[in-house]
C-alpha cells in the first residue's frame, strides 16, 4: 500500500482500499491451519507533520482453513488497528506502508483459530461418551471408556 504524499493536505487525508492476497507473501504449506483467502483491506488516516508522516488505521484479510476447536471449516477476517510514524524526505513522492499493514494482519492471527466465537467444539461433530448415533451403535468415545475400565 503506497501513499502519494501529494494527496495529504494540511488537515491530513483518509485512504481506503485493498491489495491482492499475494501481498501477504504467505509461504503456504499443507501443515498450515489457515491460509490467506482474500485481499488485504485497509483504512488509513495520514497526516504530515513537517518531515514526519503519521498514520493510524486498520488492516485485515480473509483467512480460510480448519477450526482448531471443532475441526470444521473456518472462514474469518483477521486484522487489527495500527499506528506508524516514519520520516519522509523533502524529495520523497510516496510512502510504502505494505510491510506495516502485513505485520498488523499477521500479528492478529490467533495461535488456535476457531470458526466462530460460539463454536461448540468437538461436541458439534461427536456425541458425548456413552451416547450412540441412534442406531444402537456405541459413540466414538466408547473404545476409550472400555480401556479406562479394564
């Protein structure tokens, strides 16, 4: 995300936009729980204070993968707010905030992403111990229950 310094007036300027998903530079492997699935979106409020560019705003991106709680599909937007200050020279035409926006998004990713705040967890995909599926079969925990008894 590059800001043209000439577009920032005496009262500052606001910028909204998005960059392609490739901007996140994600070296995806099959072991990753999540991967970027949408563009990097941003909102930036910029102000020039002499030779100092001060920017605040937010950045986010859509991620898809596997919920760490229930094992189901996950599709969520992750991001956060940021504040950055950088020195700009008198001959400088633009300022590149790409790495700051990328870092904001990557630091917002949780260690164990879940599909939603009210994810029911493993109970969503397996009945409780001792419960069958209604067809006379033991639940998925029956084998472990038998080991603990014997």
